[in-house]
């Protein structure tokens, strides 16, 4: 792509992507569904992301509130470590009179309100594997998200755990990814358009959007019709909107990338930044006997690399990042925990990464055999219990944001999400204290306990 500085009034043009956040619109199971979208966008049967729909979100929240069931006081109580039994989940799912995880009892569906997986305990004497982490009751926020009653952090979902367990071998082979990219045809049309542009106007912005056309969404490792896939997609697109100043930053200290470029002394030429969300864990801690594990670290980080675009629309990574793009990535990484409360979709992504690490660790360490436990109802692909089916995201329109700056550069923000759970599971250190936590956590015969 040729990006030339011109003598006309300088503009900084950021061609970003419309935020694609989840919609509950099930394509399977005999037609079911919901009116609206978590986060306020919809996706049609062809996979096209539409503009935000506030009314749809309001209707969705009203439906959730109508369905909401009272939470037992002990379950509603915030605790540092709550435990839930995989054996008890398996038994409940196997006996359930529904085939869709959405309709399971809430304490199972929301994994007892746990908000992050911190520990995995194996109890061979009880034929059980226990997941543990901070937990509390849940509520429905103003944007139709299920979040903790005091923290505002999203709660874990059984259907996401099911997907993580059922795709653990795919995760080992190539990881779980989502990628959103302009097409080669769109880049070629863009190059042709810009050769005839001498100054930027409102009409130029519309022409760029038309020339670039829809951007392509690619999801690997998990079925693209699952909630799991949708949340991968949502988190990436919300990151793009913040970076490209299409949405205001929800936290202090994280300006848009566009504003950071404007304040800089120079802007990069003939390249575009690529950001993606990746795993960010410390080595796992394990007990000497291998029956207790602790997942450590913030979970998510933002990565970046500059890409060069050729006149033929091809893209080539440079292996380098311009300093401003790297600074923005580092700022978002530092603010990620705060973002996870302000914008729960980022907390949802971290939950998905935790669950993928759990699935990889259970498989790698042969925990089911150690516990003499079988969980086909939740882990087998042929199980009668299925996650809800949603329309798969396929394309999203290009959107242009323009700001006066020190020079003119065209940026098409691409990127995605990459979950390398098996790499996380491969790194561990022994820590006897983890085994002590396990010893204090055993309680046979319960679905969950504090």
C-alpha cells in the first residue's frame, strides 16, 4: 500500500472495524432465540455484523430479568475461594431433562458464580476433580451481562467449559484463534482509490469504507456458532474500537491509539498496526504429588506488530512494532484488569483463557484417569448436552475515523485473539503450599462449597 505525505492539510485516518459483540440468536435447537444483543449489536443468518441496536439490548435485559431466579444466601456471599465439583456437574448434566446448557439450573450454568479459575484439585479417593477460585452471586448489569454482585466481573459459564474440554485436542494442534482482516481485494481497491485522492473530505471517508468493503472474520479451534467463539470475536473488536477512537476509552490512562499518534512527532508510513490478545500467565504452581495446581498471572496481554501492505493487497509482517503501537498495547495490558470490570467482555475473554488452560492441564496430566472419573456428558463431542447455537460472525463493515494530526497515514487495524493453552500448561514449578490449599478444600458429596 502506498501511503504518501501530501501538501494538503494533514489528516490522520484510522480505518477501524465496527464492534461486534455477542447476540443471543440461536440458529439451532428447533428455532429458539432472543430479541437482542449483549453489547448492542446483531448478527444475521449470513454472519454480517449490523449496527448497534439499543432497543434489542433493552429487550434482552428485560427477558433476563424476567427469567432471573433468587440466589441462595450462601451462594450469594462473596468468598476468596469457592469450589465446584466436576463429578457433581457431570452427574447433574447427565440427569438433566434439557439438551441445551442455557436451560440448566443457574448454579450449574454459572459454575456457582466463580469468576476466575485459580486452582485445580484432583481427589482420587473421591473420584473427583475440583475447580476453585473467587466467587459470589451474580446480577444482570445494564448491558445485559451476568456479572458478580459486588465486583462486576463476569461469571464463568458451563457451556464455555464444555467447549474448552471438547476442543482441547484442536487447541493442542493449532491453538484457538480469531482473526479479523481486510480482504486482498479490498486493499487493492483502496490503493487504487488513494492514488487519486489529494485531500481528505467526508466523501473520502465514505469512499474508503466502500473500497475496503467487508472485513473477514476467521475463527479456528472452536465451532464458530458457539458463545465461546462469539466472545473471542467480541473482545477483539471492542479492543479495536477503543484503539481507533470509535468508542471512548472506559478507563483513565488509556487514550486511543489515534490520539497517541497525533501527539507523536512522527507517524509510520506504508504500514498498519496489528494488535492481538494473547495468553499472559506465569508458570503454573503444582504440588509435589501433582494433585493440586494453581493458575497464576494476569491471564491476558496485548501484542502488536507492524504489517506492510503491497500494491497487490498482500500483507507481510515486519517482526517489529512502531513505538506508539507498542506503548498503546502495553497500556491496555496494564489496564486490563480494570477494563474487565468496566467492559465485561474483556473479563469474558480471560475466563475463556482460564478454561482452556484447565482443559489442557486436565488432558496433559491425565487427571481424569488419576481420579478414575469419566465426564462424557460435559466433555464428549457426541454428548446430548450442547452449547446454544448462534449465528456465526463472518464479516464486519470497515469504518473510518478521522482526526487532524501531524501527517497523513492510513491505518487498517487488523488483529485477533490467540489462546495457546498447551504452552501455558507446559510450564510449571513445584510449590508445597498449593497442596496445603487442596487439603483444606475437600468436601465430598456437594456440587459447590465455600
